[in-house]
C-alpha cells in the first residue's frame, strides 16, 4: 500500500510541475497598463524603425545553429517628453510576421525603458529575425532608441552582442 501511495504522490508532483512555459515573453498585462489613446489631431511626428535581432546564429558551419536569448530594449531618449509606440511587430528570416506585441498605442514616459524578451528556446525567428516599430513623438523630441541584446551562456562559455535600430520612415 505504501508503494502505491508513493507512486501516486510522485506522479502528481511530476505532472503538476510540467506547466506550459510561455515561449516568448509577451507580458500582456504590462502592455495593457501602458495603453493610451492619442488624439489624431495632435501634431506628433510619425516614424518607423527597423531592428535586426538574432534568435539563432551559425556555429561551426551553415548546418549547425546556436540559439540565443534576445532582449529587445525600447527606450524613450527624451528627458522631458512622453513618446508613443504604435506597433512592435516581430518577423522571421523569411519576412513572415511571427507576432505583434501590442495592438493599441502604448506610451513611454521620459527616459523610461521597457523590454521584449525572445526566449532562447524559441526557434521561430531563426538567423535573420527582425522587428518593425512604429512610433509618434512630439515635435523636436529625440527619436526613440530600439536595441537588441543577444546572449547565451553554456558552461563557462559566454556570447553576447548588440544591434541598434535604424529609422526607415
């Protein structure tokens, strides 16, 4: 009887500890707290930025890849103005949309930063993934800065590098 009880307890622990892990950090609660409707009559400047990120890089040959964690940093570089982010769209190597991170305008207060994390276990982006950000800023406000910080650590080996966005519109 004791063996059956022990087996049942072990099975319960084993199956209850296998929660589904969210593959890419999409904190909808965080984005919903930042939603803000902006007046279309406001004289805000529109912009669009491109950011390359790498969820995988080639290792040893073109036939072997190494997975990376990517932190995408969204930064308001103004010390006086709030900025507005209209869209953050993640694309894979082939240019196909993987996901959109928010569907309503969000704001970043002066000098505020928020992040999007692409988990190392996610394979969707591959070696040529990227983001398109659409934003609005007040006149004479510095443009937002979008950076990618890719890293991986295995044993005593560490790898990290960064990318910066480029305005495309």
